[in-house]
């Protein structure tokens, strides 16, 4: 009889402590669940829509003030030259990091029956995304993108039939400063200045995916 009383006493103590521990554990878990959504919300806020790894940007722009290739030999271009050749440039950038993108470009232009073609690769450093991540900014990086573009490629000139000349080509490389502003999550405007792919300045439309 005494053994049964001892066994029931031990079982009662174990059940009581187990229930108490379970209640305390349940309270702690509920507290974690209470604060978890807030932490998640904080993480997703701020730079919503900004540059992330995998972000793609496509720019279609008009060339304003064109230049020739800056290096070449033989039948290629020699030296630096400036001119105005109406045309367009299409850039494609793929973000490999929130602060850096890589991609390519192709451009077309024409003057006096001659065709100008530019093709090559480029990289972009998203300076505004870096600033927004390190300090508070008034404009969300999902809407504003200040960046430094760098390119390397070639310019090919196909002369008009009347000139009777042969096609020429030369290397080009350089950089500049660019800005994009998105009115929606995917569509905006852009502008760049500097020694760009085929021009010294351009303005156009930007698409973000």
C-alpha cells in the first residue's frame, strides 16, 4: 500500500512539472510567433523593388551626339572623333549582385547612306542601391537607380554604295553616369552621359523584370 502511495505521489509530481513546463514552453513559442511576422515585415520593407540578384533591366535609348571608335590599326579607325549619327542603343543588364550588373549592348545608326553598328559587353555599378542600403534615403531604390556604366566593344561602319569604300571597324571602351526613374514597378525613363557605347549622351525608356 505504501509503495502504491509513493508511486502515485511521484506520478503526480511528474505530471504537474510536465504540464507547467509545457505551459511555459507554449508561452515562449507563442511569443516567438507573435514577433516573427514583425521581423519578417521589417526585412521585406525599405528597399522594396530595388536591385536584387537576378534583376534584369532593358534600356532602349536614342543616341544624342555620337563618337567613333578610339582604337584600331590598318583599315580600322585611328584616333578619337566626334560627330552626330542618329541612332538607337539597346542595353541589357543582369544583376549578379545588388550593387553590380553585367550584360551587353547593340546599337544602330545611320548618316549619309552609311550604317553604324555597335556591339559589346558592359558592367554597371548601382551606387544608389549601395547608399540606400547603408543609409536612409527619401526615394526608394525601387524607383530611383543612379549607376556607373562601363563598356567595351566595337563600332562597325558599313559605307554607302555610292562611296565605294569597304567596311571599317574599331574598338571602343569607356564609362559614364546614368540614372533611371521608374514610374511603375517595371517601366521608367533613363538617361546616361559620358563616353558611352556609340554616343556621349542618350535618353530613353527602361524596363525592369
